C-alpha cells in the first residue's frame, strides 16, 4: 500500500541570532547614518536608516510589479557603484597625500575614536547594506582627513571642504530615492495606458521598453510577481528562496 504523503512542514523564518552592528569613529559618518529629524525651524535630512525604510517601500512596489520602482532601484544601485569608485579614489588620494608629506623618520599610529558610536543594523535590504559599506568608507576617509589636518598637512579650510564633499557625495545618492513617486501603477496599467499609467508618465516620465517589460533590472532587486516572470522567461519561475531576517 502506498504511504500517505505528509504535508510539507511550515518552517519559521531564518533570523539572525543578534543584531548586526556597525561602528562609527567620526561625527561626519554618524551624521550620514542618522540624518536629521524635521522640525519647525529646519528641514529634515535623510540618513541611512531612513533611506533603508523608504527603500523597503520601493522593494514592495517592485514585488507588486511597478516598473518605475524597478527602474529607480536600478538607478540607485548604479549610483552606489559610482559612489564606491569615487570614495575608493578619495581614500587612496588622502593616504597618498599623507605618505608623500610625512618624512620616513616619523612613525604614525592608526587613528581611531576613543569612544566610537555603535549602532544596530535592523534592515535586510541588499542595496541598503551596499550603502552602509560606503558610509563606513566615508568614516575611514574622515579619519585620514582629521589626521592630515592634525599633522598640518592640510589647512583647516581644506579639512572642512574634504569632509563636506564626502558627505555631499553620499547624500546625493540617498536623495535619488526622492525621484521615485509611489502611485500604485503596474506593468499591466502601463500596457493599458490607463489613468494610473498616465499619471506616472506625467510625474516620472516615459520608460524604455526594457524596463516596462522587466527584461532590464537590478540583480539585487526583489523578484517580480510569478505572472510577470512567466511572460519574461517561463523557466525562471522558481520556488521562493529563503532570506535571513534581522534579529
């Protein structure tokens, strides 16, 4: 007699045993992380935590088949890749400046914070983590800039200029989020050219066919709905993969 097949066991989500944490040595980098709350007297400034929160909404829109969310997610990913290259060059330039001006008889110790700020990372966005890596790199650059200023290798004005320029580069990438507007539009709406689609085009412009069809997108983006995957490459429809969740 054939054995009765047991129903598949419902598995609990896989979670981290404890929070992932990051450590910031400079106020410059911590400002990038925390941002600034909006008040009656001053505008708010987006930080990494707020960036990740808004990015989570964009990722859900991607799962709901919003082509604009898919498009802007890719633009942000490419901006982070460009930022990484710029910060690598900035860090190398500051290290070379110090090495070229400090005589060999002078031995420099590693510069660290006496009381670093440790914060938990409570999001699971792949793109969010890619930005965190760049903020930590900005922290390294700030340490080198402070060292160069301490050694009188750069002026006070140059010190503030280097720090401000580094922060500006990171914030410019985060602020790209605001180019996307959630309107609840889907690729089916775009194909029908209905009111939602017309509103999306009016506010965010036309999209190329590769984004409307979902053939060009970020490798870090969430999966599209199964019905959309079937229209792109039917063989690509696979069981949902497990993901690690924050503690």
